[in-house]
C-alpha cells in the first residue's frame, strides 16, 4: 500500500511538472548585480550632484591723455612792446577696475530625464528650501557621461556638460540686496 501511494505521488508530481512552464527572470538589458554599485543609468534614476562652482573675473583699464597748445600773438610798437598770449593745457587721467567673484557649494539630487544614443544622461532637477521666511531655489540641468559618475552615485558639477545652474533667493534678505526706488530714480538722473 505504501508503495502504491509512493508511485501515485511520483506520477502526479511528474504530470504537474510537465504542465508547468517557467521563464527565466534574467534579462540582460535590465540586470543589476546585487553586489555591484548602483549608478544612474536609465531614465527615471536619481543622481546626486555635488555643486562646486567657483568663478572669478577681473578687468582693469587705464587711460592717460595730455594736450598742450594754444595761439600766441605778439605786437610791437616803437614806444612799447605788447605781448599777448593765450595758452591752453588739458590733462586727463582715468582708471577703472572691475573685480567679481562667486562661489556656490551645495548638493542636489536630480533625475535622469533621457539617455542619449551614446549612453550620456540628460539630467534635470530642482531643490526648494524655505528657512526663516527666506526661499532659496536651486535648479540644475545638463548632460553627464556615465564614466564620470562615482561609486556612490554622485558627480561633481564641474563634470557636467552644458550645465545650467541657477540659484535664486527670495525674501527679506534678498530684497535688501537691491536698491530702493528713490535710489534707482536718482541713479537714472545721474545724481548718484
């Protein structure tokens, strides 16, 4: 009897196994090893950007002009000599210097919007921060080569091609950075 039950279980198991069809879960296009680094490679993936921008510009100019000259008139009479002369001199010296520097440090996580035919990633993202009634908005977009992405799925902003980075502040401090209406009006009139 035990032998009969054992044979029945074998036959039923073989019949079920013959009816089952399994497909492989492995897809070479989307497979990522659980032990490999997880880097942004596809549209929709996140990528952390370490913004490190440091720009400095300096321009200077100097001008010096000098002009001397003028008419002279001399009249002589037998009784007295009279000399009239008129001379003019003009000197001008001007110097100008413009020096500007800017530094932006920050971290923002962006999203891969699309992947180019050569594998480059088009990224875009923004971050809004509000603190003590001050709003700060950072926007970033550009193009990234996958080989420039570090092991921790981050990239330095200096390695982003066609990078467009904007940092805008709005609030009490930002409004104090601009001159008031009266100052702007007097500047337009040339009084300031």
